[in-house]
C-alpha cells in the first residue's frame, strides 16, 4: 500500500509561543510535516518560494513590516505557489476580505479546535476552501446584503474616523482632498443608513466592517 506524500507546512507568525502551539498540534497529525517557520511576513514570502512547501499557515498581523494579506498576495502570485491558510485572532471584514482577495485558500481563527486546524490544512492542501464558521457566515451575509458592503477606501476612511481623526487629517493620511473624504463618508452614511460620524462608526463596528 502506498502512502500519499506528506503535506509540508510553513508556520508564519511573529509569536514563538503561537508557532510552538501550532507545531505541537500539527506534528501529531499523520501526513503533516512542519518544514519551516518564519517570524516575519517578508521571511515567509522568501521561504514559501523554496518549492518545498505545500501550505503556509499565515498570521495577519506582524509587529511592523509587511502584513499577512500583502504576504499572501506575493506568495500566491507565483506559479506553483503553496496554498495559504490564514490563522489569526481577527475575524472582522476589515481583515478577512483583504486576505481572501489576496488569494488565501482558507481562513481560521486561533481558537479553532485542533482537529479543525488539521482538517483545514488538509482541505487547503487539496485546493479547497476552508473557512471558520464565523467567517463563512459573515461572507454569506455580505453577499446577501451588498448594500452594506463598503469599498476598501470607504473602510479605510471610516477606520481613521473611528480613531478620532478629522476629515482633514484623514485626507492627509490617505493622500486625499478633504472634499473626497467627505464624499466617501457621505456614501458610507447612505449605505449604513446613518447621519453622523459617531453613528457610522458604531454601525460599522457592530457589522464587523471595522475593528475597534
């Protein structure tokens, strides 16, 4: 009887404790091999190009430098690229959508049961989508209610407003005119059915469109 080749994994997370935890869970699984670890997104991109990785387990937030979504886009853009499975604590749309747009095959939360993690790795290795239930529900709801879907730019503007920045400061940060910022906010108000900055931030936070 022939055994299938093992699935070779790269663990990309800036916390050694998290990498150790993932390693402990996955090493006990038959057919899974931890081939490499990376502490930065840049390191993960370089290591994923080695040709000996099948699935990258990618965190979204690294302390400084490149983020996980950007790294995912760079990894998946190459021919014959490994699959990328996002494993993170963040489940807001502001995090999930850019990562999935960037080409991630799956999206799991760090509190997922060990058997779910192993199953997601195998699913991703086979080229199928593995989504945490909360993320899958959120995406389905977004597809059903496209009216509340904010563009990436609208999300960026609103996230800065949530930090307390004025329209002028938001414009300076995003290299937009104050008038452009106001028109983005006007569209946000319309989509969310609100009439003030405070209400827009509250509604977007409740819908998981921005992270507080």
